[in-house]
C-alpha cells in the first residue's frame, strides 16, 4: 500500500529539508554476508526513509534516471526437471505440509506476502534430460514420421501435477518448454545421447514440438515459450544432447512458427539458442539472420563467457528479447562468494546486458545432487539446487534461493494481474562507488491514478581491505527526481522500494504484457525498447 506523508503547511518556509509526499522508503529486504539476515523483511513504519531536498552525497551516490526505461522483466526461476518433480511429489506424499510450504515460499507472488520469493519462470524439459530417471522422448517409434505414437504421457505424471500445484500458488507462472534432444531416430547417432540432427526430419520435428505444446495445453499448461534445442552446441554421449546448427535451428523454427500460428499458439514465444555467453555474437546472430521473424529472441547460459557478451547479440538485434536461463552452483562452494558471483553476473549483470529473466539450474535435489540420470557425467561435482529436499522430508534453501528472492521482490506485479517491472537507468558515483552493484526498476499500476513502485537491488561487496577480511557497510545517497534519500547498505544484498507519481515517461501502458495476454486472451506483440558492464564463471555443470 502506498503510504502518504503528511507535510506541515509551513514546511516550505523552514530551513528543514523538504520531504516529498509519498517518496518514502518503507519496505526493505536484506540478505547479509554472515547470514544474520536471510531474505529478511523490515517495515520502517512509522519512521520511513524520506526523500528530501539534496544535501551532501554519501560515500557512494546512486542516481536514478526514470526517464530511461529499458527492458521489461518477466521473472526469475529454475528448471523443473523430472527428478525435481519426483522429489517434490514424494515429499507431497511424505509431508504435505512441507511440500506446500516450499511451494508457497518459492512461488507466492502476492505483494502482501513479504517472505515469499514469487519465482515466476520455469523451464521444463520436453522428454528426458540429465536429471531424469530414464531416457525417453514422446515418440520412440523409429521412423514414425506421422507421429502416430506420440504420447505426452511418456513424461511422468508427477511432472504435470507439480506444475499444476505451482500454478495454483502463482497464476503468473511462465512455462518455457525445451527439449534436451529430439527422438533418437531423428539423429545420426540413433540415440538421444549425443549425435547430430538429420535435416530431412525438419518438418517432422516441427510437428513433434507442436504436439508437445498441444499435449501440455491439454494438461492445462499453456506454454509462455518453447525452444528447439537446449545447448545446441553440446554433444555429450552420457545424457540427452544434440548438435543442431544455427541453420538447422532456423529451418525448424520457421516451420514450427508457422504451425504455432495456425494452431492457436501465436502468443507463445519461440526462444532460440539457449547456450553459453561465449558464442553470443555467432550462433544466435546467424539464427536471427536466417529466421528473425520466427524467433522472439534467444537465451543464454553461464558456463563459458561473461554477461557482457550478450551485448554482441543485442547490438546486432536490439529489438529481440534476451533471456538468461541456466547456471548451476555446486555443493561445497563458499556461500558468500556464490552470492556475490550470482548477483554480479546474473541478477544484476545479465539484467544490465538486457536479459529479461534470470534462471538457475534445477529446482530441487537431495543433499548429494541426486537423483539424476544413471551414467550421466553431468554434475560430476554434485550440482546444488534452489532447495535441498532430504529423504526424511526436511528441506533447506540454498544461496540460489536468496539471490533470486532478493531480485524477484523488485519486479513482481504490485497489483493483481498487473505488469512486471521494467529496468530503468541508474548509475553510481563517489569514492565507494566500486563497492556497490545496483539495478533499478519501475513497476506500473493497473489503475492510472495509482503511483508507480520504484525498486533498487543493491549488492555491497566491500568485504575486505588490502586483502584482509573487513566487511564494511556503505552509507549511500539515493538521487531521485531532484530529491535525495540516505541509507547504509550492509555487506550483502538489499532490496528496497518506494512509490512516486507517474510523470508519463515511466509508464507505457500499450506495451505492458499481462498474464492473460500470453494465454491468448488478446493480441500480443512482444514489446521492445531501448536497452544499456562483470566477471568470469566459477561453477560448472557442463560446457
């Protein structure tokens, strides 16, 4: 709820700083380096932080430019693999209270729920991945070009039931479908484990993917997006992978886009590439050169390269969307080091380079990084999920949860069925500017009379002096519309919000995309806007 400050009538005549009505910071979430705060909410009422007439600047000075409205954000999340769904489904039977508590904490997006992350984006593999119990596709009948034996129920039933349970918690949930491999008989290897796609199956595979969309829809799950191939430059013979060239992906995408448009999926995005930053200026650009009209955009992973390489694609195709869809940590790494890396490279870094989403790898695993596909060499050092679920029904949230929760609070809709936030311009100056990594967002309202919500996500990583451990809070000033607020940021991640009147440049009502639109209840054309540097990857699932 927007809170209004009451100003004394004589305030303008006094020497005291003038407080701007409603530009007050009440809501703060923090996760600190020492874990004394873990996505901890604080309401500053009745003593909010006021925006006042400017004075001297702090050690760092954060300047917000809300006239610079950049990309629309679509959400944060992870991949719901078969084995993640299996673990969650087992927990549901074993301890339904814990199951529903996890889903609520991870996915509840309501503005009044201060301790829930509101994760709103899930990738779901089409067929087996490296985290499935067996290798399967939806049609394993070799040579079935008519796909007569296609069966969406080859996927485990608990995959669909868990998705439905998550949808019940978060109506904004976006599902991004993506195969780890076509059926083996469409490849030169004859198996889903490794090999290359055979181009003569282009139209068959496009129909296969359409049937997958239809199959999920028949289960009550309408996809926000679909891809052609996860990691198309990865050829690993120990789990489902497939080499697909950019030209092949373009041909499949062109055929699939036509089928989607003719079969009720014109609002579903087609997202290409879904592989590492390092090749951002090559494969994705070639894909758009060949089939720009078929694809809404491309997606990136973190295993090779840096987030700034997303700019290579953006420069070539500034009107195409960019998604960040996979990065995995490993059990045994440093908790605070992981928080810094994730924020710097993904939840601040990737967003700075035009990504509209931030997803980590698998949603749920046990404490040994299982279950996964027997024989796979993926995650030889056990991958760490967003939530660890133990065999006794207990569970714990990992650093992956805390970074996404902090980022998610800044962009979730303020109003029921309202739009997600948009990134806006922000810069940091001052002697301690190096210590703060910052992104800023504005979230529009469903009622034009309501004030806009503004948010900052701030990483203070000033944890050492001359090589010696020395966590140092940073007192920063925040400049907004000619007014100034002051806050001391602890070492960690801080998310804070305030409200201000709509001055016209921060709101683009005709371009806002709501949940109903991608479900097909209105004509949808992806909004594109003008857009706007980070460090190297330490975790590794595979390249």
